[in-house]
C-alpha cells in the first residue's frame, strides 16, 4: 500500500515567503518542539516559510506529533491553527480553519490525526464544511471502526494515510525538541528534507466504506 524511501537531499531550494509563527499554548507537562519549515506545495504553487512550535502531550507519541506537523504542511492555508490542547482536546480538531461568518463552533476545515471515533467524525462533519483525517495507523482500523456506525456525510470525509516506516524514520531524525525541515508535496508524494537526507512517502488517499 505504501511507498517509502530514503535518499540524500539534492532538490533545489524553493521560493521563500516571510516566516509565519504558530503560537501553541503549552500545558506544564507538555514538551515543546520547534520546527522551522520550508514548505513547497508544488501542485498548488504555494511556497511558505513556517515557524511551528508544537506542544506534545505526555500521552502523544512522537509518531503522532510528526503526523500532526505533516498534516499542517499538507493542508496549509491562511487561518490554519493547531488546537490549544493538541490531542488532549475532546471538543476541538487537531487542526482547523474557522469560518469567520459562522458561529463560534463553525469550521471551514476540520483535521483530525490518528483514528477518531465515529461519534467524533459525526460531530466534525456537522460542524465543518470539510473534514480530513490524517492517520499514522493502518487505515483499515478506521474503516472497520466506522462500519455500522452513523456518521454524517461519511462519503465526503477525506482520509490520508502516512506510512509508519516513513514516520518512524522522521522521528529518529527530529531530535528531542524538533529540527529544521524542508517539506515538498508534489504529484501525490511527500518529501521531507531533514539533516541532509530526504525521506519520501506516497500520500495514500483512502476511501471510507459506507456504513452497513
């Protein structure tokens, strides 16, 4: 299902925009990671310099943290924010863009990471125009968990799977508090330049089967 490889970084640098700071409120027990990122969304013609400071809750794995950071890169747009409590939040998405014309609970984009429950996705699909799941688990776990469950607009929910081997290779290179990354998305492939090497992963899009 997945394609994953490791090679030396040889790609040319991209056009760079002004740095963008993402402020995350950190719980006392959380660990703060810093990721300066040069982002190239080639297919969209979007190039940004991001300065992400991301809190990892004690219950969150580093693989999940990396998936959240890459989800931010994959779906980057103006107004995209991390939730204030990270994965510890029960009521907010991991990442979101709020709808300024809607009520306080209205979203343009709701992004969850991992394997959210049917109840959570049902709520998300009612609250947001667009719902995305970026999973760092076997996507069949999500598909199986939703069978027979009631989920609003389930066919419209987008699911992207990132290979565990790719994420584990990235985790091994980010250090204790984060590191500089170059992230390029083109032709359905994600490239991450880290510490002089390039990690490569197919962006696997998974269809959710309709409830039984």
